[in-house]
C-alpha cells in the first residue's frame, strides 16, 4: 500500500480516537488497531503521539480553512438548486452566507476533526494551541475581508473603521465556533439552520452599522 494511503488511514484513526477519547486518554495501541496497522509502524511514520496529534491538527485545520474559502467562492452551495430567497441576496452578503454554510457543513460532517481543533488542541498547551490559533487567525482575516466587501457593496464609502470591521470578524468567528459546538452536541440542528441563525444575528446588526445606526450606552464606557 502506498505510504500516503497508509498515513491517511493512520490520521483518520487518530482524529477519530483523539476526537472521541481526548488527547490524554487516547493510546497509540488503540489508534494502530483502528487503523489496521502495527504500533511500530505508526511510530515509524509519525514518530510520537505528540507529532501524530500535531499532524491531525494541521490536516483538520487545513481542511476547514479550505472548505470555508471554497464555500464563500460559491464552490460548495451555488448552482441551480439555490433557493430563490438565497439567490436574491447581494453577492457580497451571499459570500458570507455561503462561507458560514460551508463552515457548519464541514464541522457537522467531521465532528471528530472539529473536536480535535475546538476542544482538544486548545487545552493541551503549546505547540498545539498555537497551531489552532494560526488557523483561527486565517479564518478571521478571511471573514474580515468578507465583511469589508459587504460594507463596500452596500455603501460605496462605508463609515466602518478597520478596527470595527476586525472586531466584528472576531465576534462572528467566535460565535460560529460556539454555535458549531452546540449544534454537534444537539444533533438535530442542520448546517443551514445554524448558518441562518448566525446570519440573522449578524446580518441585521451589520446592516444597521452600515446605515449609521449604532447602540450607544447611556453612560460613558
């Protein structure tokens, strides 16, 4: 069997084991058995449990980022089957909608991979947390560009400062992460429902900001 195929089997087994059992509880024996290989072969290919876990993080992070980018570009949900209500959404806003749908579809289809990224890697210290943070920053940067484009599309010269756009992107990504975790545990929430929930929450607020409506506290912050 080609090395790439064998290694993919090992990573599949490792993601499933780490995602369901947790990094500390997962054993190399368990991973090897699930992959259908010997434990020495796992060590030969991936050296250690730590390096195997890092490889899982990198693979799942790259897959998630790719899915969101492809979705926002229309590669995941566009075409003749798009509902009329979605088709009527302005192109820039539609990118954000498609990106969110792609995010929730991916995390629902790969719950073990999402558990590795969202729950396990962040709690195991460096260097695992740093790898997830790098993935998150890439997604935040991409969402920042989508929000800025939506603002430009709605108003040629929007009054949204760069710092506010960046803050909105951070808030949106954080909400998406939390909602994905809840949706996977709930088990009855579709990707489209999760995306619509967040889009309704964010889009209405963004629309108000773009039109100059802002919440103002009654006393200075």
